[in-house]
C-alpha cells in the first residue's frame, strides 16, 4: 500500500529523487528495482522518534513492531523509551482481538 501511494502521488522529479536515494543507500549491492523496494519498505516500516516538544528527531526500524497493523481507530500506541519501543493499549482489548496502532 505504501509503495502504491508513493507511485501514484509522486511527480517525475520526486520519483527521480527516490531512485537516486535508493541507489545511494543500496550502492552496488542490489539492482535499481530492489533498491527502490527496500527504500519503500524502510519508509513504510520505520517509526519516527520525537523529542519532548514533539519534533521528529529521527527514525528507527523495529522489525517486530512493524508487523503490527495500522488502524485509523487503533487500540494501541507505540512509545519510544530510549532504544526500546513499547506497545501500550489505549482501549480494552478482547482475547483474540488484533492489536493495531
């Protein structure tokens, strides 16, 4: 879904910048198509880290947390505590109910 949104909403110049970024990040290890896929996956599965004033200070990849689905009506929130990411419920969760953030 993230890759489809990026493809449909990206201008030609934006797409060219994405291709250059993918090539820079992947170097000569993978071809252009794989580099684009990796950059798209990283963007869709990273979590922003905020300071006390709620300014974005960086991003981090938490592979296990990236498996939890997003929802417009989530039952959980993700909170960074140093190098750790905590999943905290914000509403009652029934046994067997999917966790979403």
